[in-house]
C-alpha cells in the first residue's frame, strides 16, 4: 500500500498492492516550508494512516536536516521530529528512513537545491551562494534499493535509519558540476556564511547491497544521468 503520488511514492510502486507494508510518502518535503496548514495536513493524514493500518509495517520518510544545527529551530525540523515520534509511539512495526536531498527526474516538479541551481543557470539568474554550506545527496533509485532491502529482510525494523551518501558536497562544487553539464556559467555572489553537517551511514554501509553511493564521483554521475539529456534537447 502506498500513500502519496510524488517521486518517492512512484519509485515504490512494487509495494502498491502489498497488504503487509504501508509506504507513507505524502509528507512535507520542503525544508523551507513554514505553512502550518501543510504541517497539520501531514499530521492528520499520518495519524489516521497509522490507526487504520495497525497490521502493516509502516514506512515513514523523514529528513537528515535534523542534523543541521542551522535548522534545529525551524518549523520544518521540529515538525519532522514530531512526526517521527508519532510513528514510534503508535506503530507496532515501522521504519523511519531519514533522507538527505533526493535527486530524481527534474522534469517532475520539485523544489530541491539541484533543480534550483540548474534553473538559475539556464535562466541566467544571479544568486547568493553560502561558501560554508555543503549538502548530501541520494539518487531516488538508491532510496528504493536500500529501503526495499531493509523491508524484505526486516533489517533495522523499529529503528531510525539514515539513507544517504558518504560524501557531502559544497554548493560551489555542485555549481561547477552543473556548469560542466550545461556548458553555461552561473553568476553568483559568494557569501561567508552557511553550515555543514555530517550524516552517519554506518548502518547501510554494512548491508550486503551493490550500491554506487560510495563512489567519489557519485553526485556527478547522478547529475549527468538526470540533467545531461535535458541539455541535449
């Protein structure tokens, strides 16, 4: 069973008719979100979904932004922690999967950083860039591979698990990768600001799965896969 219709929900279609697992992929995903109505909507839907499906393994997607000290007082992070606690306290069997920025098909509307930078380059829009900021990225396909392995093997059940890359990348390096892909340059002001945080992935590092996330060129390969074809049109 799947609740949601975005990119994450669509990537878990093999679970659509699964009567034992509920994939909850209908939560707030924008870390800049501040609309209390959207938070209330997720809270209500999450609570009802848990109460109506006590017999199912409940899979909830949270965020690695909880490790970002610059966001610890944000409405978004406080909300996500509240939702995690709701799952922990009300589900008999669950997975809470914390994700960094997820990179998927850019043709599907989303608000992540890569799409913003890519759009800024194409539209010759000047932006501010924080020199100290880094981000962690995961390919949408890898989210499914890891989550599916955990669920099928009942590994780390009733735990919080980070699904992320071991490589944090500076915003400037992301821009350089996109400039190389587009053969265009981005105009930006570099500000002495920003924050970097690490994500512990020891749990997924120990899994017996063939993943490419440990490659030093992981992000560049993802960006080429999703964005190079757009530049060729």
